[in-house]
C-alpha cells in the first residue's frame, strides 16, 4: 500500500476484498457513520493490529454470521459524536475502545460501554495497544482462573502484545512470573517489564527450567497461546492443582496429552476468548481495568509496549510484520490525524 500514488480519501477504511494474502487488504472510501443511541463515533488516532485480524484476513477465524467483518478490534482516538442515551462521554474526550471489527479506519463507531478514557499520562496513539490485550489477560487470569497473590505464573510468548500485558498485570497483582521468549533481547524485555525469570525456549527446555526455578514444584498457572505440542509439556511443569488457561492456539488447535497427568496433578485445563463475549461482559472487564489497572499507568508502574507503527494505508506491511514475529509488543496503524500527545489529568484532549 505504501506504493500508492493517487491521494488518499479524507475518510477511508481498510476493507477485505476476500480472504487470503496481503493483497486482499484494500483502501475503500467511506462515510462517517452516525451513532446508534448507545454508541459513540471516534476519530481514530491509531488501531491495534492483532493475530485475530490476520486469521480473519486468511479466512481462519470462526465468527458468528451477524458479527461485522471489518478488521480492527481496538482503537484510540477522540469522540466526535455520541448517541442519544450516552452520558459518560462527550465530543473531545480521549478514549480507547474495544471493538468486534471496523477499527482499521479513520472513523469508527463503538458501544459507549466498550470505551474507557485513555489512561492519564498515556500517549494517545499508544493507547490503541491496550484494549484487546489487557482485556484478554484480565478475562483469562482474573475472571477465568481467579489468580491470587503469591501464586506463580508461566507466560508463553512474553514479548507478544498479550505477553507484555500479562507480565505487568500479574506482577501488579502480586504473582511470581516466569516468561518464555526466543532471543536474548526479548528475554531482557521480559525482565525489564517485571518478570522474575525469563527462559529462552529456543535454547533451553522450558519444562526443565520451570521445575528448577520452582524447586521441582511447578507453577500454579500457565497462560498458553501456543497450543499443540505445548499442552503435554505444560502439564509436566504444572504444580499440583494448577491451571492451564488457553487463549490461542498458534501452533495447532489440536493437542494430544496424558489424561493420567491431569488426574494425578488434579489439574484444570480451561480457556476463553474475548471477541464473542457480550457487551455487558466486556463492559465489566473494562470497568475493572479502569478502576484497578489504569491508575498504575499514571504512576508509571505499567506502560503500553509498542514495537512498530505503520500508517493506516500500510496495513499490509503491518500484517506482514506481525506474521514475521520479530517485533516486541503491539503493532499499531496510525492515521494522519494522530499526534503523539499525552492525555492530561483532565482525561481530555481536544483535536483542533
């Protein structure tokens, strides 16, 4: 898309012209939508790029027929219009929003219940890196597993968007964290974010190292985004009465494992997904994050981790970078209206 010669429309979205390779990502002029009674309209500063977007582009993401098929699960930006029943936001408010689609655009609509103010002191652009991963981690670890202070947690993919959020949330809730990553640079990032230990899964046996670090006891909780062959190995380094929570299956959605190990360890294997949750459920997750995690941004205890930014019209290059797997943290698409301004203590930033 970076080779485009003709001028971009003032208002446009990245649409799918089918499923398949990068060429199905197409720029399409659009009209600014009007809000439903419970919605806000957002002038997008940035949109997060997620593996769910890549899988959807490739036709490998199961979705209900009534779900919107536009790409983009999260955005940050400024409210420009609100529906008749919306009272919590007004024009000029800086928000980040959790979507079921449509974020790859200069403007989008979102249920007001799925919007939260950009954390005070946070970059308005980088705030687009927060909704999807922070909601996913909170849903998995807090709601699904019910983690407790003092427990130990193994996070696979510690420098992914999910991984960087999981390390920071888990540490803020008093857990001991072990993370895996594939390079020395990525191991250093995990430790810098607060992980107590970091394991290079390319050169070390993570089962062996986890057991070494835990005195042979194993970890209480494992957050797994890999699936496939990892499930059996996760059981090997899980503590008695431990829990494995699957939130993705990037290696393979099918796994073979020993039920005997599950029985002997009295293990729990669970999982969850965010996109198909109801608006009310997402609202509850966002409210919990705003009250318990958002203040930590202002204090500097938690930060968004962004590895790369691309112009919205260069969505294909962003997908290519995500598939290559070399970035640390989130990849964002930014619009021409985006400026890297900080949200002040009023929680507002009005675009001229």
